[in-house]
C-alpha cells in the first residue's frame, strides 16, 4: 500500500503509486505506524520543497519520530500547496524566489538579507485560514501570472495557468491544455497570494515534463 504523502494543488495529501519530482517538509505529520494524522503542525511555518536526492542522504520515508516526507508532481504544485524552495538543497532557487517574493510583495518586510522567517510568517498567513484550511482568493484570470493554480466556477479539478492554456493537473502529470478564451472570467486562486506576486515578479517554477515547459 502506498503511503499517504503526495500533495495536490488543492492542499490535500493523498496516497498514490505515482512518483513526484520534488520532496517537501512541513514537520512531523505521521504516527509510529507511518499513518498521516494531520496536514500541518501548529506554529510550524518553514514549509520547504527539496530535491529528491541531496548529498547521498538516505533514510526510510516517514520514519517514526522524524519529519514527514511529502512529494509533489512539480514545483508549481508545491507552490500552490504553500511551500517554497529549501535554502540548503535548492540554494539557487531559494535565492531567486526570495528576490522575486520581495519584489512582488514590497510591503511584506522582506529583503534579500532579511531572515527567511519573515517571509514564512507572511506566507503562512496566506496559505491557511484560521481553522487550518487552505486559503483561496478570487481574481480575474487575465491578471494571473504563469505558474498559478486556479479553479473555475463549479469545477473541482485544479488547472495550471501556463502560457496560452489552462493545464488540467493529475497525479501522474498534466493533460492537454484548455483554451484561455475566457480570460476575463473570475476564478478561485489556489496558489497563495504572496506567491502569486512572486510569480508575477519573475519567479519561474520548474514544471513536470507533461506541461512542455520549454
């Protein structure tokens, strides 16, 4: 049986045999039997996204008493779920994200030399409501940058805004894109507001190959 450790753009954590391209961490979410018991840890704000391999470090996934390894289809998915690049194994992406985040959120109190905890505080408020549910906000589709995840009205399937299309997300990859002919409509945005601002300021997330990013 696959472990429940795969994160969707909706913020849910599911069990699947499909592989992800990035790993993440938001504290210890599982019990001694490697079963998921919660989706976040109160007060834990450093939700990071890491490489799958780094300096040959290895351990059993969801080791009792250690943090819960979470997995993502790609970086756009991780950003939608409220994560940011790790400052150790993804140092270059971390720095680029921080620069773009500061540029896109000038009132956030974050500069290049500001401790990352200041960014994490703002991002944490953006990603979760007071009762711990993923936060969403309304926006006009035409105002959203590439790399943002959205929901259309009366639909439950997350869509990636990328280039000239809306790419349906699945656990295994993206399906062929839909047209953006309805660019002026209002949508529900899954990606946290401050992260959307970082995308608008130039941060380019790594995408799964099925999105034909290049």
